[in-house]
C-alpha cells in the first residue's frame, strides 16, 4: 500500500495550471492610482484539523433494524457502456475570405504576405498562401505551439503567393503599466513567460517588444518612458536566459493610442507593451 500512496502523492503534486487570463483595465483615477500590484491569487491551502484539540463528538450507536422476512432478489446491474474513442481533430482547412471580414482581432497593416495574431490563447492565421496544403501545414505547426483547437485558419488561397515569408506573429494581449511607471504587474508574468518558452524551444524565434504611454506629460518624457518600459520587458527575458541579440525593444511614446485618452480606462489601455514574434511559423 505504501508505494501506491506515494505514487498518488506525486501525481497530485505534479498537477499544474498555467494562468493566461490577463487583466486589461484598472479602476479609479488613472492619474492618481497606479495599477494594483500582486493581483495573482495564492493557491488555496488545505487546513488540517488536530483531532486532539478538536475532538469529534461521538454520536449515539445506530440500532440494527430487524431483517425483513423475504429479501428482495438482487438485480443485475446494467453493463457499462463503451465510450467511443476521441478522434484527433484536423487543422481547419484554408478558406477564401470575402472583403476582409474576419472573426477575431482587427487586421494589421504589416506589409507581409502572411501574419498571425494571438488573442486570448487563440491564434488567427491570416494572409495569402499558395495552396490549401501549405496553409494546413502552417496550421499544424501553430497547433504545436498553442495546442490543438486553438488555431483559426483564415488564410486565402492565392497560387501566386510566395511560399517563403516572415509571417510575423502579433500578440494582441498586452502588458499594462501603472501611471508614469515601468513596473511589471505580476498578473502579466504568464504572458511574458510564454515569450520565454518560445525563445527556449525555437532558436529561430526573435521577439520585438513595443511599448507605449498615455497622453499625459510631454512628448519627450513619454518617449523616454515608453523606451524604459520596453527595456524592462526585454531585460525580463534576458534574465530568464534569452540571448540579448534575439530581443528588440522599441518605445513609441504616445503616438499610437488604442483607446480614448480622455478616460481613465482608455489611458490604462494605452499604457501597454505589445509583442511581435518572428521565425515561428515560417
């Protein structure tokens, strides 16, 4: 019995969960209140009860009911049904998209033949491919990164499309910063750790972090602040073991807002860092 118990204990301790839900807004006055740090919840703990300190009250003994004269015959349980084996889903076929109407995050003007956008754990494949088979092969590679069922194939088939392209991957999920600060909220560490994983498992991958500010303050100050935010994220990956030459940090100040700078919520959304991954999808 002891080896079985030890195996069960090891199995329980081996179970993990990767947090990938990211807070995108902070309440209150964005100019007066920084983003709350340390929002990751600690795992729940099981409290053991000391039997000596908290004795369990002994209930009265249960009386045994007199047996019935005629016992009902035991019925035979129905046989268990056989569960059909789960089939492995194939990557979604490449489809032709009309008028650029796509589900998911907005298209980006990248100047490349293909692109991919990761949002909320779902990877959207976009652009032109020379054949359906080519698009499906890229979808297979993408599933190896984000998992089966997390890839949406939105490629257009164009026989004239070149088979070789940089195909940048844009991460729509962002890291948000406090007013005037460069501190990384622990809630965003799972997203940064995904970048660490990509760098470690694929030597061809390079990362670009692009950081921004809201409109408060001077243009020059915001440019320096955004660069400091980008440098902070880059340093996080370097400290995790990534080669510095594989990571580029760009600060773009207040020039590229994605939300209304007249509201606290809009300013918080604009104090962000975005990520571009190259070399992962070919």
